C-alpha cells in the first residue's frame, strides 16, 4: 500500500510538472509572459540586421503586459561599445499574440510559441521601405537553454526561410547583463525612430 501511494504521489508530481511546461502556440496568456527574459538566439533573412552594431541586436531584460493589452519591452543595445537601454511599446494588432512595434521602421511582432516559465519564440516582420526583413528570436527565463531547444529554433527558422548560417547564438556575447536592473546604462527615455542609430542616429522620439 505504501508503495502504491508513493507511485501515485510521484505520478501526480510528474503530471503537475509536465502541465507547467506545456508548449502554448495560441490563445496566449500575456500576463504569464510578463517578467524577466534573456536573449538567447536571433536570426534574420538579412543577417546584417542582427550583427554587431545593428539596432535589432537587442538584449532583452523584461516584457510587461499592460491592462490595455499592450506590451512594453525593455532591452539593451550596444552603441559605440556602451550598453544603451531602450524601452518600446507593442500595441495589439488583430489577433492574440500579434503586435505592432515602431522601431527601425514598422514591425509586426508575432509570438509563435511559449512555455511561460521557460522560453518564448517570436517572429518579426519589418516593413522598412528601404530594406524590409524578417527576423526570429528565442528568449528564455534563464541565461541559456538546452541544445535541443536551440535545435528546435533552428528548425523553425528554416521553416520560415531563414538559413542556419543566419542564426546567431548570443549566449557568449556581451549581453549587457551588468546593466540589468540598474541605472548603469545610458538614459532610456529616448527611443530611436529610424533604428539604425548604432552609430549614425539621425532621428529620435521621446518615449
């Protein structure tokens, strides 16, 4: 009887653990996406957009869901070797998990899948009139993830036309971790409109 109860207890624990790690691909609960994140992988069909000194090479710190269904993003980019804090607003666009974000042009951000306590995969479609591009990203609750999850991300990228060589693993990069939750980073009140600003910023918008 004791053995039976022990087995039942372990089964319930495992079931609870599996349920808490369920992969969500629709009907996202945005409140569960709120919190601290780390940039793990970035990918783009135009690789230069995520290479060093690109405005899209962002190191996320947090995402917050607002009462009006919008999202705020706090992250850092490197400008002349310095960590610069950026805050952006994503407004809901049409369906659940779809947002528009004004940064380096007009963007549609789509959340592809999430395990709220573990990782988040998203797509970005950029409509910059001069050179539009597509981008994908993998964020995680911890500074790194398993090779298996990185492999899955690579498979999704190829599905959406982004080759393997255009996927960057940023876990060994300087992700401005020392600036997280501090005021060490440069003033975050100004957000780049043209988004190219690394270097060569030509326009700004007060956020």
